[in-house]
């Protein structure tokens, strides 16, 4: 206490709190009264840390001061100050650089990291732990939640850097970005993959990505996250007044965000897009006024036209409409290059698996199964992986016989005739595709290792299996990703979260680069 003592004429807490800006309590329940709080300066900060009951409750403070910022150690109040926000991550950072000691600078670095994280947009997953309560920086949210999954990868790098800067680190970290990815991968299996994708997007020329449902709060937050991560330039489609209003309600300063807004009704490209799309659709039963209405009133048509005409590089949509409806609209504007499929990425137990087709072909025939395999293998190769394709079935190389198994065998024959440049095999159950030891009974198999591309016999089996694994908590699933359009468009699921929209936008920007290269 002596280290913090000051020379003052005040002899009681009540006297000391008159005009005070901050009070930090480490004493006992009831030590601070309403009268003391009422006497403080405007916008007082009150940390009542007595345990288990604070010096004064937030309810008592609110009854006399509406301008106070209040924190306690209690989990049933806002702004909980808890050791779990500090110690685990201080130790993590210290251990990872083999620090000789935990010094003052490392503790300050932890506090600064917490302060910075509190100002970041809060993921939907954290808000769900608080029954959907909006968490954004302000009087009721000045410190991150103990449930925030970002703590493990956000704070330790600050601590580790402080240890290195002060000379107590015996094993300095050379690549801090790689360190963050490694920390993130411990909780999020998709972190390493997304880091590679994001890195490629940042290294490429800046991509302009249309966020078609730009008036939706989740989309605005996702666009802001996309821009903050330096993944490209987001373009929000919608009415500017409503976008600004929803951004403000989400706690975002739109002017500081520096994002572009395009209103289809008043766009200078409105006539250009209408003329172009009418020329495309005039022999498909559409009148010019139909096309004009589509461009004016439907952001999917307008956004896809922006991409088609080169005013944008990619688009993400689907938050407010079902997948099939959105896909039909996009297909009226954009063509398929050769073949189109839905590809889901499944990350589990240290493996990355690609599952197709999860969104386009309901009951593919043999030719379509072969095309799905070719498209999936090509996409996996563009993602930096060597494709090994397994055609899955209830049967194993003809046993028991059946029509679906025969379609798979015909798909294998088609690939044999085409002489494709990737490994493939089938038909087989999943355990045979994924377990090298199980293949001992089938020495003729052509896969050199476990399969990483799983071609399903039908869309229902593909969709059900990926969703089942995800629901049981056994894997992280990305997608379905839309693959094969002439321009890059990603369609998220109805009601997608902010993080899912950002992921889709990142893949849209990445795929645009791959399309340009190809």
C-alpha cells in the first residue's frame, strides 16, 4: 500500500472520493456507499473488486449515477474482472519464449492486449454465451468475456513480445504471425488453412468484393472484419441511410470504416447493366422491363452484374435467402466455366478432407460423378493440396451389388478413359478411404495414402454426413463452397454468422485470383 500512498489532507474514504475520477476497491462488502459515488466526478470509473461481494453493487451505483462505468469480479454482472483473463495467457506467452521471469512489462502487455481486444467486433459465438446480448465496446463492455475464444491467440503474442523486448526470453519467436496461427489452431482446426488462404489473398492485388445484402447488420460487421483483416475492399449494396443506421446500432463508426456503398436504384451503371443483361436474357422469355426491375430491385442481380462487367472482382450473398433461389438468380447473370459443384471442407483430428458434391447435383449419374471428381481435384490442387479421390458408397468394390455402386464403377471407367492426372479409387466405404491399415485386404487399390477428397453418391448423403459430423462436434466444416462459375461468387447459408460470411468472402477473393491465373 505504501507504494501507492499520496500526500493528502483526506482522512476518510468519503472525503477522498469527492471529485474522484476512479475508485479501485480491494476491501469488503459495503465499504462504498451511494453518497460516495454521487460525489465523484462526471463519468466515474468504479472497480469494486471485493470478493465474493463487491464494495457496492452495480444496481446501487446505477441508482445514483447513470454515467458511471462499473466493474466487479462477479460473473452475474457486466464487466467481470477475472484472473482467468490474465494468468493463463501470461503463462502461455511466457512459456512459449522460455521466459526467465514474468516481469511488469509482460503484465502490462497483457492488460494492453485485453484493452485492444475489447474494442474489436465481438464474434456471434461469444454473444451466444450471453443469450444473445449485444456485446460492443462501451460502459457495459470494457473488458472481453472469459468465454471469448480469441483470448488464447490474441493475448500470448503481446506477452511474448514484451518478454523478448525486455530481454527475459530465452527462446525468441521469429515469426509472430505463425505463432498466432499455431495458437489459434489449438481451438480452431481451420485456422492454419484460413491463414494460408488469407495470406494468398493479401499478397494478390486488392480485390473488390460485393457484399450483396449490405443492409443486414451481420453483413456490415462481416464487411468491416474483411476490411480490417486487409483482405480486400468491401462494397456494400443497399440504401446508405439504412446501412449507416444499422452500423451505428452495431457500435461501428461507418465514416471511420471507409467502406463503399452502392445503391442499385441510383447507380450510374444501372442502364449499362440493364442493357447487358437484357441482351443476355431476351431470348429466354424476359422483357426489358423485367430485366430493369431485376437490376433495380434485386441486389443479387445487380451484384452479379457488377462482377460480370468488371466493376467488382467477387461477390458473397445468401444471408437472407435460401441457396437454390440465390443460385438461380446468379446463374441468370453468370455462366458456368465447365462444371459447377458444391465443395465442403471438413477439418477433423488433424486432417483436412474435401467433400463433394454438397449443394448442386442431387442424384449424379456416372458422367456427373466423374465431373465432380475432376472439379474437386482441380480445386484442391489450387488450394495447395495433392488430391487423392475416393468415391464413397455402401458397397466395397462391387460387394454387395447395386445400381448406385454400378454408377460409381462407371465413373471410375470414365476417369480411366480420360487419363486424369490425380489418384482416384472406388467404390468404397469411408473407413476404407481413410484408414491405410484397412486397405491391406485390397492390394489393388490405387491410392498412395488416405483419401482427402470424398465424392459422395448423392447430395443428400454428402450434406447429411457433413452436417452430422459438425453437429456432433467432431469437426469444423467450411462451406459448401460454390466452385465452377466463370466469376467468383460464394453463397452462404441462410442466417450465416459474421465469421461464416468473412470466410466465404475470403474464399471468393481467393477463387477470383485462381480464376484469373487459370
